[in-house]
C-alpha cells in the first residue's frame, strides 16, 4: 500500500530536509536535494516572474534561484535577513530554493503522513504533497516538481 509520497510504502520511513520560511516549517524529500548553500550573490534576471529571484553560479553552472516566499504567497523578509539556498535538480536543470533557514533531516514514519488538509490556503495546497503533525508544529511537505512546473505554466501564460 502506498501513501501520497511517491514510492513510500506503509510501515516505512521517509527522510525530509526541513527548512523554514516566515516561521513556517516545510520539508522536501532528502533525495531531491543536491546541495545546501549559505548566503550567495543572486543576479536579477530582467522580465523574470516575481518567483524567480535571479540566478547564481554554482561551480560554473548557472542555477535559477526561486523565492519560496513568492511561490507560497508569504510576506517578504526583513531587509537584513540572511537566506540559505537548497539546490534541487528538475529535469536536468538546477534550481535553488531560497529559504530563511535550513533545519535538519527528519526520518518520519509513513503511517504519520496525512493528506494536505482542505483548510490550508489553496496556493499551498496545490504545491504540497501532504503534512506531518510534529510535536509543536506542522511540517508541510512540498512537491518540488509541481512548484517548478507551476512556475513554467505561469511563465508560458505571461508570454
């Protein structure tokens, strides 16, 4: 029997890299993570959608930097706020998700995974695989491929 997480089998555990944006805890499957970076210089890309913060250079490769704040319709960061970058691969291209902080890798049982509640904002619901209820907060598991596909759809509709 499978859960809403691709390849997850009941009775097993899945590992997620946790991150925070505007105080909310999110997670992505650890197998999607290529790298975690500290503060970087991001070069703005003219006419890019607001979700695209720009691009950065990672060992000679151009990486598109995506603002999770904008993707998830969250308030902007303080002017002097530090950021971190989580690099993921999607269809052979590298993307960097801009977050406030990167947490730890959590191994969570599949049996505790829940579908995304209907009460979560619709902009989050379409980008989430589901949730885990942790001791003191909600961990929203993000669907990285869906986020990036949504970005492409917005870009094509703007053209």
